[in-house]
């Protein structure tokens, strides 16, 4: 049986997580936050103080990594060796480290199997940077969700206003991450030729979800 795989790619802060969760609920699919997997790798690298630029050490570290998504009610929870790490992976520091380490081929290879295993078992909405280009080039539906960088930075600032980080710093880091993600040699962030572009600069979550649903249902 062919599974319905939906990919939503796009830059940081475009609203992919919220949109993907809502769309998955509407369609009765499982939601897979691939960005969270890379953040989990970054979190464990930092926690265990791994020199990720040492290929042999990185290989050993990845071989022992045990990441999984478990459902708690209607929400997926990311675990590492059975421990819920969801609350620790959304900091600015982990975001920047995840962007750097996600370009390493060994990291991408280690996580690829997890993603494709999920896709083989159930209908799913996959959110990430290269879902429609590298991981699932034959996905049933592909979307590229974006928004103006200042709007994205403002949303991220409002989400993390208790952290004490200024809007200017978040904007600077987001612009840098955009450059890093689009210019990296391995699986750069880009819109797949057959992906549908949705600019969410002036759209709220419900409008984006309805737009995606109308495309999926019509086609």
C-alpha cells in the first residue's frame, strides 16, 4: 500500500512546526518534526561535549544515539534514550549548533533511516529543510513555506521573549542561518522544482493550513 507522504520545507521561523502539526491533525496523519531530530543530535553533542568535527568520535557517538518519537495524547514527544528532551532543544544556541551539524553527511545518514522507516509504516507530514528534495523526492505532496525574514524573526522573538535575547540578535542569527542553510554543500535548503510555494508573511496558521488542504483535496 502506498503511503501518503506530505513534505513541508522552508527556512527557520516560517511557521512549519505549527502548520505541520495542524495539517497532520486535520488529515489524520502522523507529524514528524525532522528539525527536532537534528536539534536532538545537537543537544546530545553539547550535553556529552562531543567534538563533532572529529569524524571517528562523531561516528561512535551516532552509533549509540537512541532517538524516537512517542505519542502523549495527540502530541508527539521526542525522546533520547527514553528521556523526554523536548524542553531542551529550542534554545538559540542549540538552533545554531543544529544548523552546523546537520550539514555533516554522517549526521544526515544516521537520521535518514528513522525518517524513511516512519514513512513506510503510515501516512505522515514531514517538516524540515530538505524533505522534498533529498529525503522524499517522490512525496505525494510537497510544500515550501516561507515568510519575510523580519516577520520570522519577530515571531521567534515573541515566542522566546523570556530568554532575554534581543530582537536584533535573533534577526542577525536568523539571517545567518538562512545563509548557512542555503549555501551548505550537503542538501542545502531550497524549494523542490515540484513543490508549491506558500508565502506566509501575511497569512495566519489557519489560512496556510486551509490553502494546503485545498491543494491536497483537489489533487
